[in-house]
C-alpha cells in the first residue's frame, strides 16, 4: 500500500488517498482502498498525510503486511474470454402482515459502530483477553455514551445496547485492567506518535484535581488544594500531557495533597520507564515553575516553555519591562537572563490590558460591597484575591491601599514566558505556549463529557482502574475529533454523541411466523460523515434475522 496525493483539475486542492497495487494477468493496476480527504491548504495537506500514513499502517497490520497480491478476476474483465454470465435470480420477497409485527427491542448501534471500530484500530482490543476483552470494550464505550457509576453503566448496557453484563464481572475486569496500565499508555502513545510523523516534539502539561464524595483518607485519597472548590472532600491529583493537536500522550495519578510543582518531573520519570520518549519540549503554566524544576529539566537536557512570574523577577528587569514602550499593537521583549542559558520573552497586548483592568475593577467592587456589609477584616485579608489591594489599619479595620492598586495596574497587559530553547523564534515559542488552552479543554472533556469525577470507588486499585477507563474513553474521543476535523470539518463531541444515540436498530418479531427482522434507523448528515471517516458501511434495508 502507499499514500497518493492527487491534484484536482482546475484547483489548488489535492486528494489524499490510500492505494494498493494488484495484478491482473501480466498487468499491475492500482485501486483506492480509502479516500482520506481533500486538502484546503498546505498545512491541511500535511495533516491529511499524517492521518493517511497512520491508517495505512493499521490496514497493513490487518493484512499482516503490505504485500502485492493477486486480485480475483472480475466478471467484466473475463467476459471476453468466457461464456456469458447468467444474471442472478431476483431476491425472494416475503409478504409480511404489518399488523402482526411486534418490536422486541431497540438497540443503539452508533457508538459500537464508530467508537468500537476505533477501539480496535488503536489496539485496545489486545489489552485484555478472554471475556474481559469485550467487557472492557462495553464499559469504555458506555463511558462515552452515558458516563455514570458502574452500577448504572451495567443498566445502560442492558437497556440501550443489548449487552447484559453482571456488575461483579465489570469489577473483576477492572481488577485485571489495572495490571495493564503500562500497556494502555504504550498503545495511546503509539497512536498519537503515528499522527505526529512518528515524532512527538512538544508536550502540553497541566494538572487538575478529582474529588470524592467522601472524607476518608488513605495513601491516594487526601485533602489538598481543590481546583473544583471541593475543599471538604478528599481528592487525587491528575497530571496529563498531550500533543499540541490535543491527542493524549500520557497521564499520571498522584495523592490528593501533591503540590503541582512536583508533578512534572515525577510524571516524566514514570513515562520514561514505559515509553520511548525522545527529545521533547514541555509547555506548562506558572504553577509548574520552580528553580529546582527548571534546573533539573536543564540537567536532563529537556527543553521547556513556562509562564514567567514577572513580579518576582529582579528589580532591574522589572523596571526595564515596565519602561518598555506600550504600543497600540503587541510589543515584545526577548532577553537572555544573566548567568543562565534561559530566555525571558515578555509581551504587551492592549486587549490583555483591557481584560486585566476589567478583572481588577470587578474585584474592587466586591471588596467595596463586603466592607460596606461590615465583613470581618480577618476574612477579607486572608483572601489571596483581595489582600493584594488591602492594608490593615489598626487591629480591626481595613482600607483599600491606593499604592498597591497602582502597582498592580502598572502590569496590566504584560505576560511573559521563560524558556531554554535557543533556536526557535520568540513568536514560535509564544505560539506553542498559547496552545495550553488545548489541555485545559482536555480536562473539561474528562470532567464534563466523561464525568470522571466525583469518584465513587474507595479502593486504590479501583480508583486507578476508573481513571484508566476514562483515559481510554478520552483517547477515543480525541482521536475521532482529530480524524473528523482533518477529513471533513470540525464537529463538536456533543453533536457526535447526540447523533450516535440516534443510530439504532429495531428488532421485530412476526407473531404469525417464527421470522424476525432488523430494521435500521435513518442516518443523519453528521452520522454519515462519522461513518465515512471511519470507513464503515451501514446497510439501510430491513433484513431477516
């Protein structure tokens, strides 16, 4: 097999196809195995090629190698040298009494057709063996379709998907799955690497917290700073890394009281033990920035781009930044830091300045309201969002500090990054940093679309297995989003899920005869695109079972 790029007549656009050669007698011909997509521009063409190469590998693995094979002689090609072919007799038709038809059940097919195919293509069907293999598939697909507790998952599978699985078998599958955590991470890493031309160079990194409906603590569940504002519940810390296109690279789970700053290096060491990581560059927010972290990354030869804490820089640098010209358009400072190989890149942007001004105005309005209501000075001063604007007068009264407000306003519109990358331009590095919204979106997908929290398990092994199931579901969602956007157009995961719920089959029983029939539902425009992207054909005719 090979990937072919074919220009479209009278257009700058190109078709990307997966083709193969076959032999007919003494001639070698080509046929299109899969139409991948039509490029809109050079950048889109590269994305289509990446996807085509990944699909080509999958097809070759299914055939056990890219071999030139003999195609069967087609009737129209042999017609010249053979007797005329008798036409097939017309298919026998059955007269059915519609009034005697009764619907026995209605099954949702869409998720198993689309995500089930992708589940196999990513190699997830090799994670477990025996009956646990299918149970894992069902639980992961159910997490995408209707994320809920394992008990309700068992009910959803039975009622909507026609899969009757005992709850204790789901739990036993989870116990077996946790032993394969490294295998899952390797499968995900390999799938993402294939779509990055076999080389992942930039990683977006961030952490979040996942809470429990519990106050019980153990070696994993602990109290800590909650990003979900659930300070009265125990939690775990989830670290996640993705490629800039949103495809997952790896994850790591930490006890709930783990500080953000200590997760990056610990995650990297864990991934190095199971993944073939080459040269990578980490892009992270300021919570990951500490002198110890940066020094250790530099000692390991790892590049990084992290947000700079401008207000903690040496006073000479702060003065230079604040005295730099604030132009009507974005301006930039790119300077090497003394006695290090690091670069400080600072930008000023009028739109950011307006946002910073608006945020401070809203905080000051809240402070005025709270002071007017006689709120406790102790509570106000302890609020980190308020205290930078307040001063304590005497023992019990507080006042707004005009000098603090002015100092804060001087930094409106400024933002900076620190990096040890010397070759890339400041614009390229800033562009990479601005992709951090992708990983923030990834956490929203896991928390809202997949309902990864709250976590109802209490055993550490089951907690790990739950996170692993959600990670597999997240991987399927991200890979489908990527394929759809590259091959067709961007479709939200919410729209995909709603459309796949509508892809159903009614199973009918003829009360007058022992015959049974399957009647598929009509497919919408979005559904047809999803099936085309995955290379799936769905027959729309009623069939006898």
